[in-house]
C-alpha cells in the first residue's frame, strides 16, 4: 500500500498534504478525529507521534473504512469510533490502488487528484499503467497519461498500458477505471502475428477496440514497418478478428494502388476455419488457371481438413483433399488424396491428349512409448501412372517412376513367444503401368523355444538341450496386373491367395573351436483356394494346337518336408607388421575373417502327388496344378543337393603417432586403409555341370581424412562362352570373366560458419567484426558412379562392354545471413549431356521473403519467381511470376 503525508490541525481534520515517502501525522491536541475520505489504520493499532498511516483504512472487522470517525487520546491510542450516517459518501474504489513515481507525487485535496512525475506506475485490479506523467482523478475515477518532452522536444516515457493479457503503447491515454473505457492516441499493440497502429483508438470494453486512421503489419519493426495495410477505420475484437473499412497497401511509405473496400483478419490464437484464396497463373497448353483455392476446416487442436481445387480455361480441373491429425504421446499422421482431369491442346487436333489421374498419400507413425507391445505404421504412395507427369510440383516428383507403399501392424504378448502381424504392400511402375498389390499379408510367429531345456538349469548343457523348435504361419492375398485392370479384376480368377505354415526343428552345437554343426528338419503345409488345369486344344486349320489354362476353384491342401545339415567354420586371423621405434607409422594390422560352410539336403519323396498331364498329340506333358500360386509344394521326387560356400573378408588398419597429443594419453591413432575387401563363392558338388557359382567381389574404404567414400562391387564368371555367347561348362581361365562392376564415390564438404576466426590481434586495427566475414556457411556434395557391364551374343561372342558414368553435384551457399543459393545438377558422360538441373535463390527481406526457382534447360525447363509476406496469415499477399514446366513437358512428351 502507498502512504500519503498528512498534517492534522487541532481539531483532527487533515488540512495539508506534504511530499514524502509516507504519512507523518503530528498530534497537536488531546483529541484527534479523522473523518475525511482519506482512511486510517485498524482501530486496535497504536498510533505513535508522529505516526504513519496507510492509504486505505480498515475497521475492526477488516472491511474498508468508508465512513469512520476515530478518536485518539494524548498518547496516540485510538479510544473511540463513530460511524457516520448514510449521507457520507462511499469509497471511490473497490480495491487498493498501488502507485509510485521516481521523481515525485503531488496531491490535491480540493481537486481530489494525484499527480505522478518520472516513471510513474499505477496498478488497480488487473490494469497497469506506466508513463512519465500520470494524473489520477479520484472523483471521476479516471487516469490521464502521457510522456514528457526531452531536450530536443521528443516525447519520452509515453504510456504503456496493460489490462490482463492485453498490452499496448500510445502517445496519450485517458482511461476510466469504473467503465473500463479509454481513449488512446497513436496506439501500438500486438494482435496475433501482427501489430496494429492507430491515430486515435477508443477502448470500448476489455475485448473491443475501435481505431480511426490506423494500420496493420506483420513486420516486427513496428515503429517504422517495411509494409503495412493502411485502414481508414477498424474494429478489433481481442483474440478473434479485426474488421477493417477501406484499406490499401503501403510499401516503404509508398502507397500502392492495391486496395480492398472492406475485410477482416483472423487473429485468434486457436485454429480457425476459413476460405483459401486461389493463385492465378497461365500455362501455354492448359490455359489460364486458378489453383489452390478452397476451404480450410479447423475441427479441433488434433485434426483439421483442407479441400482445394484447380480449374483451367481449356476444361482441365483438379481436386485435392488433405488432413492432418495428431494425438500427443500416441500417434500422428497426414492423409492426402487428389483427382484430376487433364486436357492437352484442343479436341480434334493431332496433339490432343486426355488423362484422368488420381493419387493417395498417407503417413502414420506411432509414438514408441504409446504401447510397447503393439505398433501401427503406414507409408502409402499410390497414384495413376501419369499423375506425376501432369501434376508433379517438382523435379523429384516427375522423375519418380516407382512408388511403394506399406501398412503394417504388429502385436506381441509379454512373456510369450508368440507375435501377430499384418501388412499391406504395394509396388507400382509408372513407366509400364504394372502394379503389384498384397492385401492382406497376415503372419503368426513363435520364436524358437527349447522344450528339453530346464528353466533354471545348473551345470553344463546336454546336446538335447540345444534342440529348438519354432512355428510360423502366413496368410496372403496378392495380385500382379496392369493399372487399368486392377479395379476390373476378378477375385477368383485374378487374385492369388493361400495359407502356409512352417515348423522347423533344429539342433546346433560346436564340435570344435569355431566349428558349428547344425542339422535341421522342416515341415511345410500349404492351403490354396484354387488349382489349375491345362487342356490341349488341337487346331484343325493347321497342324498343332494350343494349351488352355483354366481355374479350378476349391480348397486344396498340400505339404512337403525337407532335411538338411550344415557345418560352419568362422575363425579370425590377425597379421601385424611393426615398424622401427620412433617411426611415424607404428604398425599395420591385417585382419582376415574366412568363413567356410557346407550344407547337404538328402533326396526325399514328396508327401503327395500335385501334378497332372495333358497329351499334346505327340507326348504327355506334366504340369504342376499349383503353378504360379503364392505357395507351391515340391512336385517331383527330390534329388540330393548341397553346397560348399567360402567367403573371405579383409580389413587393414594403420597405427600412426598422434602429433597433436601433448598429454601422452593418446600417443597413437588408428587410420583405416581398407575397411573391407570381400570375396564370395560357392560350389555345388551335386550339379551335373557348372558347379561353381559366380565370384562376388566388394570393397569399401574412406580416404582424405574420411571425407571421401569409395565403394566397389563386381562379379566374375569362371566359365567360358561359346560362339553364340552362351555359357558352357568350360573354365574361362585366369580369374574369370568380369561381367559387371560398379565404382562409386561420395565426397562432401561444408563450411564451419566462421567458427575458426582469426585472433583479433591479427586483424588490422584489432577489431574482427569491423570486416566482412567471408567464411560463410556452405555445403557441397559430389557423387561419381561408374557402371560397367559386358554382354555376350552371337553377334559379339567375345563380349561387348558398356560403360556409363554419371557425376552428380548438389549443395547450397549462404552469401550472407540473408542470401542463400542452392543447386543440383550432374553430367552423363555416356549421353554427353547435363542431367536434370535446378537452382534456387532465397532472400530474407525481414518481414518478406523472395524465392526464385529455376530449371534452366532440359525437358522440364521452367522458372518461378515469388515475393511474399512471411507471416502465414498474410501469405496471400504476394507477387508471383512463373512459367510452368508443364508447357515444355507437354510439347515434348
């Protein structure tokens, strides 16, 4: 509470106010009565001489002392009270008024006013006022505030008013504490993402303001914004919207001939529904257009929807639907669907084309902490074959010829070996319109258990303790077809579906160090919903005939089994070469990981007969009744088979002295000379010919201080070819024929954003910041790929080699903190042409942003230039100039 300085006369009535920090009451008579509206303290309090009184007196009940006479004795003790009658005025305010000032406070009893000078502050209920000059009118319950001129005549300490969460500044302010209405001159207040300025503003209530000759801007340099919308009149409703009258755009204080007769700006802190304005454009082939116009529907904080459309003057159109949803700590996702009708050129012309397209994209991810025993995820990207061609928005969308989708769900039970999962998968090639769809694929799994192993076994394991058994079951329904036949397909004729379960029994134990022996037995059961029958139909018009394949519906169960045994040997061999003490290189280590394995599968008879025959007029031809189905049992008497596999992996590292070590803790550091060099080959002793497989080679390492990745892979064929280019059972000689090889390299560099600055004493004058910092942020990535293939034919029995080399480059460069350039390009050495090239330039214009995207040449040549306000609320305030890549693309398709 704030104290008032009072001097009492002989009859106890306050007669004069003094400046000071508190209330000093000097007693000049034995009886003192204070019955003015200036209150005193509680009646049970002793008042010393001189005594200090608070602003607001309270009676013995603790209520404000609105009309109390207090009688004091000569010692200053309150001895009697007299409550005035109802004619005495009630208190001016319902609560405490807190106020102070750095310079001085002056009071006028007759005028019932308080004057505050120098950084004055007043607080009443939820309202706060700061200014260098404040006048409180107690009778009218008003406050007046303004600044004071400085030495050059500029006002300083202008009013800053806060009422709850509402804050604003002004040049001059009048406010009534009772009606909560006010008048502000040259107001500045923040509303949502923007700032409102007004020459004269009237506060009608806690949430409604009326502005005359104001402006609205999202530039945070609100004292002198780079742009603003000049408003003749406006009405602001707190946290909801701003209604405006005649409004025009002003850029750098220059009025532009862009205006609206009326409008409104949503300023709510919550999401709100509204109309999305379309963008205007022109294409050479589809004509003038309005794109992206529609409606945004805000449902709640967890889900929203957007519906937009495109329309072209030649009859083309498009619709887009999008929704975003999120539940904290549970899941989040996005769903997008489009459909369009594209007309190219005019009907009747040779280049006329028509296309109906669609696309569906859905991503869903689950928070890992939501449920540790159940998960659901989705990544769907499906569209018609020509959708990206006509409706792609960037070079990556257009170049994407393959689309894949997957939706998966899994469930596992704690302390149980069982788990259940389901999935949907999709694969699509836009080039030939082929599509593969699996819906659904359900799997049940039981992890390996050891039925003969005791839970709390103590001591060494017996051989039978390592016998393990597991179980898996799968239900699948899939189709492979063309896009235009997918929705016309027959479930019985075109879809393949079935059920399979597998019971493997295995035993694994070591027979020597690094040698493991693993026998196994597998049982497989298959349930299909149909089989096939082949019939030979003779052709009477000419010799021969044709085979007709027809579907035989009905459940059909089949099964088979297999047995095998394998042995593996995987040692690790080290070789070390030590250099002389004191050498820069201390040692080179060569690590070799050879791996030998052998497997054998005995000849087993099938458990049933799953073949039939047809007579083609000359002989009987055997065929499998499950041919082409997802699950097919073995149909012939088994033959023994096996293989011997060998692989060799090499790793070479060098240990060098660390010249940067000054403590002796890290005297040496490792340098990888060769991360891996691997050779793989296998041999089938039961094959009738060409028992060796091809030889696989791969290598990888990093050079130049791990800046450059080097990768190599290749295939050698040990067998020769005949004069027609066919492989024969004869060794080629040497290390074999190199049939294909790939060499790739990745190289990335980036700037350090000026972190390694020179010391200031090395700069001229010793002040680094006075000079331009050319150590700007940048990124550069290079990728080189060389692919070699060699093919054999009758025309080239010695083989024809083909080499393709592509160099790709991409990166970005920030010339200054405001300028950024990014690019991507490449060169195809075989085609002797530059690959798809694009670059973009972005300029930060404070409250605006400039973006220039360009594909300067090629099939998708185009550009887009745009300057727009950075605020999302005024995103439609922009200037756009573009040439769509669809113009050049449609001509050259």
